[in-house]
């Protein structure tokens, strides 16, 4: 859960991106009022990250588990 909170804070610190809602578990959604999150996901895919796309509203679905503790910083840099 420390990694989840770290990733959520990192997403919220990126201009134009935000974590939708205030989830209590290791699943959360990335949204934006100004950016095309699907275009963000496309770019992330070129960097090796594959996020599920959701709609109504348009979001990127993130599920965090223990293995992500080793790559959290790298993911935020790429994001």
C-alpha cells in the first residue's frame, strides 16, 4: 500500500493528471480534464507499460502489486 500511495501522489503531482476519487485499495484510475488519457496510454505502451483503458469517464486503470515497488519511480518518470 505504500507503493500505491506513492504512485497516487506521483500521478497527482503531474500537471494535467489526477487520480480519480480516493481509492482505499491497490486499484485506482488515472484521469485528466485537459489531456487525452488514451494518447497518454499509447505513449506509455511504446515505453513498455500497458494500462487498461476505461470510459465514462475516460481513465487508465492501474492495479498495483508487490512487484511494482521496484518500478514505481520508473513508471512515474515515463508517465
